[in-house]
């Protein structure tokens, strides 16, 4: 599949998810900014994909990235970040999202698994996700965040 064909609208994603559900496939959803794709991001996507049959990745819009990461971010545009994430072999589909809170997205798409880079106790299988039948897969990877990498680059340039 062409990388660009993996990037879907919300309506397009609902359509393909309906097909996959009818075929009995387990759907996994992950999300993030993915600003300057890192080895940790790639490992996270591979681990998320191992949780099911199809991996959907929600990439946060430029506006949300600025809100979450601060001024000067994102480094890459939302479209560029979506293309990079879609190019990963582990990723089946990508959507761009404007939400900062992931729960409305989980309610809308109702994946079988929510693969998060989180401590399950802090963001885990609360009553709402459990009621929706969504299992939380807390994927803990020992890796530096992109924010750390960008700070080191700036420090090197200014130091």
C-alpha cells in the first residue's frame, strides 16, 4: 500500500474499521505528536502493533502539538509527521486529530486495544474504557523523548 493511502479521514477510517471488524480483526489505537520521529517512537509502534491485527495511529495536529509541546513546536508539519508515521511497517492507518484528550477518540473509534506510553495506573483501564470494552496496553519503553533530543540540539547550537 502506498504510504499516502494509509492516511485517512475520520470517515474513511470508520469505513475500513467496519471491514476489519467484520473480518474479526483486533484493532489497536495509539497516538502522539511524533515530532522528529525517534527510535523510541518506532519501537512503540512495533509494540503497539503486536497487541492486535491492525494498528491505527492518531497524529496530533500542529495546533495540538503547539499546545502540548510549547512554542517552536512542532518542528515538522502535521502532514509530514503523518507521512513519516504511515511509512512505518507496523502502522496500518493514520489519521490527523485536533483533540488533546484521547478519550473522545477512543469513544468514537472503539478500538479493542488502546496502546499508550503510560503507566497503566495513571491512565489505565478506568471504568469508561472498561465499559467500552477497550483494553489498555501500557507500553513502557526506556527511551528519550523527542523533546529531550530537541533540547540537546538547541543546547549544542547555543553552547
